[in-house]
């Protein structure tokens, strides 16, 4: 892939058939205004973000703490507006895509309601939009079967492990069949063994649903293992300093982490992070690229 340097922006590669990327960010910046009457200056969280993500990709955002990864995810999901630039999702403005429920969101904490059963937690978004009871029950069961929790429909969240709770959160996020799944460090609080199992579960779900995934993580091995591309960001203000295509086989398992190519890619991302520390260079237009891995 080509990441042009300097001020000139390249046109993003389009998907076959003339369709545009499912996520298209152009010259996006985000500045948080100073709070109160004190002398605290505005915080520039993102600067010059250009990124195109094609349908069906799994793209991870990685960078140092405070670089704006989660802010960028929230800008894509219209949870916080961009200060400048344009955000297009599914060919429409981000706020329109949010109203059309094109997004599913999974946070670091599962954010489940303890007084509702697992089944009722997954039904919640369908209930909010007024879907008939039979339809939402059937859809919730389908999603719980997808995340392999069909036998726990009558349990409450407090009866489940942390990894199982996150699988319920993923099932709920997928209940409305979103075009894009936004995930903000969903496995960050899990132990290493559970996290690796959840990585495998997520890949299985991604392959079955074909949903486009944008994933925030601090873990270089996790980013490489999961992704079709890893987007490397600099320290604040967050800029995209590198994009690493991941050419590992599409079907990945525990043996993938033992491949020489896997270690090479982990090293490449780590070196990119080191090279991007404190970087404040000109923004780059990041082109979406079809991968055959």
C-alpha cells in the first residue's frame, strides 16, 4: 500500500463495482475546548486524520496512551463530533449513519444490566426500537448462539465470567445487524489466557458475519493477530504515521502466533510505534487496500 508523504492527499482506492469505503475520513481533527474559566488550554486530540476502510475489513487502531485512538473511534461512531473534516459512513454523514443504526459499539466494560437476563440484555436494542416480542426473542437467541452462549439465556450477568459478559455485549451489539462494529479495548480488562480465547472467538464471529470491525487496542500482538490492517498513531495530537497490512492467512488459530511472519509483523508495528513517538509530521492519506490473506 502507499502512504503518500507531504501535504498532497491521494484519492482512496475504491471497492470493486465503484462502491466507496464503508468508513471514509478526510482531514479530520478534534479539539476539546477548555473547560470552565481557568487557564486550561484547549486540547488538540486528533489532527489531519485521513483514513479509508473497506467493507469487511478488520482494522485495529494502536498508539501510545492519550493519542486519540478512542476519540477517533467515537468520531467514526458520531459519539463525539469532529471539529474539522468530513466523516462518511456507508456513504452518508456520520450522524445519519448513527440514526440509521449502522453501528454496533462494544466498550471495555460490558455495560450489562444485572437485573435483566442474558437474553433480555441482548434484546434491549430491539426492544428500544419497538421490534415485536417474537422477533426480538428469536434474534437474541440467534446472536447468543453465534457467541456460543445459547445455554445461558436465563442467567444474569453477575453469574457469568468476564469473558462471557463481553460475549453477551458483542451479541447485543450485533443484534441490529450493524454494518460496522466499533470496539474500544473490549478485552483490556481480561487475563491473558481469556484474552487470547476471546481473540479467537471474535475472529470466528467476524468471519461468519462479514461485519466491518474497527478495533482499539494497546496490545501489538493482539492487533496483528486480529487485523487485516494495523493503523499506527502518534502521540497527541493523534496522527496516522503508518499503516501495516497484515498478510497472515485469513483463518487464524493458536498456531498463527508461532509463525515467523507473525513475529515479523509484530516487530514492524513495534518499530512503527517507536518511530511515531512524538511525531507531528504532515498528515497522510491512507488508502484502503484489498487483501487476499
